[in-house]
């Protein structure tokens, strides 16, 4: 592993309501965004669809959860959040250092 890169685990809540893209296509798009911020994806785990405990939008009561392990420079998580903020397929993003 490159010493200038750090390991991260990101959890994404995906939203494909009313879209033709499948969950696998959305995951591939997220992986491309990680590569765009100079990251390397090491593992992807689809946790399946889950209902939210606290519903903030009545039209969206649950989403598909996906965990992605990747390595990236220290600026990678903030750049990834900014790139995915405008992506309508990703409802929420949580990145933590491992």
C-alpha cells in the first residue's frame, strides 16, 4: 500500500426510485467516483434494502445500504463527499477512517 494513502470505509444509502439504473449500476458509478479522487476500491458489500428508523421524507422510507472499503489520499473523503453531493442516486454518505 502506498504510504501517502489511508484506508477508509464508506457507507452509502442509494436511491433508485423512479430511475432505470439498477443498484449494481449505481455501485459502479460510486466506484468510478472513488477512482476519480485517486482512490482504490478494495471491497464492496451490498447490505440490502433497509427501512429507516427516522423517516425524514414520507416518499422515501428506506434505502439500499452499501459499504465500500477503499484507500485514498487524506483529501479523498472530502472530495468524494463533494462529488457525490450532486449525485441524485446517492441519498446519504458516511466515510470513516479505518
